[in-house]
């Protein structure tokens, strides 16, 4: 016949300290993941602004090649040329409108109040240089 000893060495399970240590490690890893995801979202916003500017600048160039002059405004171009480009921008650290100079066909970013855009993207490049 087998006898069962009821001492602490035979008890199985996790102690409270072990469980708290595991919860602390999981919390630390989760916070690192959240920071990485949020910075990636900002990088994606900055990339979207650059892509949108590229689309509009390409449309202005195509308009110039086809008509021999720059369009009077961005909205004067056909929708197919713009490929669903947006005339407002929202980057990681600033937002505003797309500006356009009809004399030389320059497309640029403007701040919300119409001035030069303030701030820098997540890579440290000024939005004025976009």
C-alpha cells in the first residue's frame, strides 16, 4: 500500500511570485509591441503624404505635356489624372492642405492656416521639404 505524504515538497503548482513575474514579462513585451505599432502607423501616414504629392505632381506634369501649360488649379485637372489624390494631408506630426503655384506648376504642402507646414516627420525631415 502506498502512503501519501502531505508535505510541501509534494505539492505541485506555481507560486504567486512566479505568476507575477510572468505577468510582468508579458506586460513589458506588450508595451514594446504597442510602441512599435504606433510608430509604424506614423511612418505610414508620412509615406501616404509623399505618395499623394507624387501623384499630384505627376498629374501636373502630364497636364503640362498634353496642353503646353500648367493647369490653373489642381481641381481643373481631370479626375483620372489625379487617381483619387487628396487635397488635404495628415501626416504623423502635422496636417494641412496641398498648395499649388499655377505659374510654375509647383505642388507643395501648406499648414492649416495657409502658411508653411510646421514640424518634421518621424525620420526628422521637415514637411517643408516634401
